[in-house]
């Protein structure tokens, strides 16, 4: 059971006594759990609209009642304090009802990445020992946990009482577990307590929270930015507007914002840059924009400020282990004192220290390792006491307090704001999601015919991060092109799409430094994909698409038949390509780039020719749930 693994956590409520008397920390939120706060808000704003999804709306009273009913169904199935319920579903009203119900039953929720391969999900569920999986679609038959379809659960809930269950969980109990990439080759389950969620959005000043705000919910549930979106709205009586599917175009995203009067939105740095470049009008009407997940471009920030004089832009920084945000910077309209956009100062309930290798403080202007503490800290890693002990350390200045080592290098400016310098380890952000390169290397090493692997992080010509994988063949392995294909097929089955390298190159030996480590500087540079003699653009449509796609992917030439994802495409890159394609062919929907994922197939679709839908591309393009419904046999449902 999940509850049996909680002993690996850092100390719970007791260690918070160490923070008494520390001015930056407001401990008032500790007495208020998520569910108690939501119940009070729902009673006060009963008739107000809580959630909007397309043409469907739900009031606070209805959301409260429906989650109370589902909580009773879960309790009847043994879900209580210490239980863990996984949620395999996309953004929806039903998902929000489920999350609230899980918390009201006293349990923790685990949002699963709906685009992840079945093998990856299977491994997570076995490691966390979840008690139940709530599924929006038909789950895989061989999942290691009993599954309950959301439609079945909601139908059963409709027969239950509206009255709430007695409050059973404390603020130190776990609210959710979020998995992040791990250096040991397996992901880490970050256990986030309920008090940390309250600290994120209650009594904060980095952004405005209140019933007059309309929040956009566009982040995947398995991405911790969704915590800010969901609870920033629902714990303040605000309205939450659910964005469309994972492949919404920039235009449709803008229509969602303008059509629903959205005032507050969070975007990854990459998506923010895309919107500023291709769809700045989509941001009109927003009063505050939080961007983060990677380094913000000063040029894009200044352009956005000029175009949107009434909008407050906020640079948000923080690891999942400190509940979404650690530092935030409200970017002044008159700019900052040059250099990168600062990450700002700690938000309420949080403090940071810059320390050297001996855990001594560094002076202002000097680079040090960023450590963070306070009531936003997670409770450690699920079932991994050694890793928890390595990352969560005693505060050398505050007896009884704990610091989390972020692995990020930073320095403090004279005005007190912090600059992010870079990572000390081998982690990188791709589309705003933290990825540990070691996990990709470990997956590659498990591919038949590969004896060793090394992955490097670089940047495309437009500054976006990308990955290049180098693999060393085993003796007698297949030829290079076959080995590259085998490596890609292996990754498709084991890792989410954002963890797939843009290119995989076969090398017979890794160059080494004098101390025996791989010398990344001497590895062969990534090269453009070879163009086959049968893959040259033959008509105007194909030539135009080649120009657009190759420009977005930073490749001088591309083959007509090569899958976009094998060329290094990501969902964000295809959204960028769609913005250019839609200007020439307005009728082309963004989903076409995922369903017809090479130049030839896309050209036929653009020209109106019926071509078979590429279901593999849908799955790799984060339509995992839809693909599972077609490809997997029926599951045993409770």
C-alpha cells in the first residue's frame, strides 16, 4: 500500500515549529486544508460559475455536491487517509470532480501522463502501489491496479448523498504525487502535502488571486503548473476555463482566452515565445501572465509588454519539490537592470539560501547552489529514503528546519532579486518539463544491440532546447540505420515523447577525457537527416510544407516520408508550424499535423486527399488515451 511507503518522507508537521518567528513565513495557512477552504468558498459562492468547459458550466455548489458524492463512492471502495488514487484522464470537469473527491476521501491523487507509453505507466503504478486508477478512457487490460471508469464512477456517485464526509486529512497529509525525471534511470515520485498547495495560492502577492479572476487551465494534470491553475481559481471563488485538447492551435487557444474573458494564464516559456511571435492578439484581455519552465527571452518579454500595456508579466521559477513556485519576479514595465530576466524573490511561505560546496553562504553577486525551505516543501520521494536524504538536508542556520537542494546555480543581484545561472547536473527542461538525461541513457542501454549510450542537451537555432542521443553498438549489432530505428522504437515504448532525442547517432567509441568521462565536446555534431532520392518534394504544396517544417525544426532539408517526431518535432514545434501553415491554408486544423505526420501525407491532407490516419503519431503526439481505446483489449473494470 502507498501508506506503507510514507515513512520515507521528511518530517511532517513537527518540523514546521522550526519556522516559528521567521518573518518571511506565514504559517496561518497551516490550519486550513484544501478541502475545508474549498467547502467554505463553495458555500459563499454557491451560485457562481466554478468551471467552464466548452459549452458546459458547473457552479461551485454543483462542484461541491458532485465531489461529495464521488468521495462517498471512493470511501465505499476502501479509499481513505493514506490511500493513493491514480487519475488517467485529460483536463475536464470530471477530472476536477475526481481530484476534489479523492482529497475529500482523505487520499492523495496521482495524475498520470495520458501520452506516456503503457510500459511507463505500468512501472509507475507498480512502484507507487496505487489503490485504484480512475480512467477517462478504456484502460489497458494489463495495468497492475484495478481500474474504475469515470463514467461508471459518476453514475454510482449520482445515487449518493450530497452531504460531505467528515474531514479526515490534516494539512501535513499528502495531496498529490507528481513524477519527475530521475538520474538513476527511473522517475521520482514527489509527495506534495496539502499545506504546500495552500501556501502556493493563499495570502500570496506574486499574482492577484480573487473571485474577480478567470483562470485558464491549459497545463496537463501531470504537470505541476496545473496546481497553480486549479487551486488558484477554486480556492478563491474564481472561474476556471478549461482549454481544449492537448493539440489546440495558437488560434484556438486565443479564442478560448478571448471568448471566456480569461484574465490569468500560465504558459511555458516556449509557448509564451510562440504566442508573442505568431499570435500576440491571443493575449489581449489578460491582466496577468505567469511564464516559466525555462529561461524567458528578454526580447519577447519587452515585445509583449509593448503590445499589452495593461498586463502584468511574472517570471515564475521553482522545482516540483517546492510546489510549483519558489521565486517569482513581477517584471516592471520600465524593465530591469539588464541581463537575463531575474527569477525574483521567494514567494510567501518560502525562503532560499545560496550556498557553496561546504554549505556556507556566498556573497551577493557570487554564484552558489540554490537551496529552498519553508512550508512549500514536499515530503520527499515516495519509497526512496536514500534519495530523499540526499536532496532534503538540514538547514545549517535554522535548527530543525529542512532545505531542498534544487541543483540550480544562481546569484543574488544588488536589489535582492535572483538570477538563474543554470543546472549543475544533467537535467534540462523540454517544453517546460524537467528531464534527467540519465533516464534516457538508461532506456537506450536496454535496447537490443546497444551496449552504451550518451545524451547531450543542446539548443536549436531558435534557442529552444533539444536532445541528441549517441549510442554504441554491441558486437555484431545491426547496421547503423537499423540500430537507430531500434533505439527509437524502444523509446516509444518506454518513455514519454518529450524524452525522445531529436537525433540518435551511432558511434563505435565514446571519446574520453583524461579522467575517463565521456568528452561531449569531441562527439560528432548532429547532422541533418539524409534526404532519400525518392523523398524530394514534387509539387508546390510539398515544397511549401518542406520550407515551413524544415524552418521550424532547424533542418536544411527533410525527407517526404520521415515522421515529424523522428525529425525532432515536439507538440510545441508542431503548433509553431501550424501557425505558419494556417496562414497559407486557413482550413488546416492543428490535429492534421499529428494525424498525417510526414510531408507527403500532410500535403495530401492539405490538398483534400483522403489518407489513412497515422494512429502511431497520435499516440506519440499525446493522444495516448485515444490510441489505447483502439489498440488495447477491454479491461477488467470494477
